[in-house]
């Protein structure tokens, strides 16, 4: 993630997306709509559950009212037109919705007067491939180069984009799952665990942090690979450069893929997941150039002893 410059685009058309289950968020969305209408700026409001993936209208600004789930929906809504997203926290935590509800109108005034910073953030890309039956399962030796694409592979069956993380998990099943990890076609190790997380720096404070993974500064060009409840004391989180390509092979049993906690896909032993930094990006608005450690202190009490 990088800071570009101050956001100085003239705002003519705004979309406000609010958490569907919150009456307070709906009321605030209506107040924000009126704020813009009073300034002869077109503003439309949408409940989170009703928005489509691609907006028909090109918006100069998208405002997300709610928690991080609302923000993730807003990002996907505006990504085709590169509409910047301003997150307003109306939930209990919210690392992506960085601005508090009480400051919303002062933040909007700063946005209209060119006093907000715009940041460019890359998505994580994940592609799901099917391995030929003769090459799948636990019979294939891990140390051998991973057969990929060409004759040994079929697909990709599906392509996913994530802001925070790509997660392989066992779901409601009681068994541990076995996953082989490759980086740039080099075998790293196999892990037997409840799951495995691949997180971006932006997503390192989400599920990755809860699973014992490290916090990555957004300026660090990296991914973190973190096992979830690994059945081994030597399976530790691994930080790699974000120019790397990660291959994850499901060795046995059934597992599930979740993307930013929203998309769920069943995985089989003949599936291989390829993860890398996406060439596509999304834009976010921030009050300050650097807010990461402020957010950690305020939301997670980072560094406090009492």
C-alpha cells in the first residue's frame, strides 16, 4: 500500500453504502445524503445487502458506513471505476473503516476541500486449479517440483480477489487438514492444522493477528502465511515478498476456502490454490498519511500495560 497525494478531485456524484441491519447507519446515511444535496452534489444511498458488484453509475466517492464487512462490499462495488472509498466506523472494531462516526461531517468537509489523503492498495489474487487425478492426493512427493499449468493442471476453475486474506479452513468438520506450501515453485513445508491464512499487510490485523501472526506495516511489500492451530510446534508464520507466487495443495480430506470472510468454496485433494499480488488495486481515503499505529493503539490498546 502506498500514499499518493492529497485527494483533490471535484466531487459531483457520491454513493453511500450502509450496514443493512443498522437503523443508526441508515439514519446517518440519510443525513450524509442531505449534506451533499445541500451543496448541489448528487448522492445516492444503498443498504449493503442490495448493492451489486459493479455500479452502473461512475461515482467520484463511495462512503462505507458500518464495519469492515461493509467496507469490503464498498470496495468491490467501486473497483471497476477506481472510485475511492471512505470508511466510517459504526461497528465495534473496524480497522478498514478508520474514521469515527462522530467526526463524519468534519471528514466530509475535508474531503471536499482537498485535505484528505488517497492511498493505493493492491488486491490479493487467488486462482483455483484442479490437478489430474493421477497427480493428486498424498502420493505425490512434496519435495518434487510442483506440477503446474500445462498437462498436469486443469483450470483455473475460479478466480477470487481479496483485500484482507485468503483462508483455507476445515469448517465444521472435526478433522485437521493437511496443506503443502510452495513459494515460487519451491517446497516450503506441509502443515497439519485447522487452517491456513495468507494475509496482506492490510489484513494482517484481522484473522492473521487472532491466529498469532505478526502485524505487517502497510509499506512492507509482503504477505504473511500463518497456520491456524497447527499440530506442530515448528509450524510458524512465514513472511514473504509480495512478488512471490504461493501454491497451496490440499493433500487429503475436504476443506473450505474463504475470501475476506465472504466467499466460501469447497476444496478437494485434487485442488491447488495459486495466490499472488493482483495487478488491480483499489483506492482509500485517509485523514492522515499514516494512521496505522494510531488505529492499533485506539482499537487494540497496542503497547498499553494497564
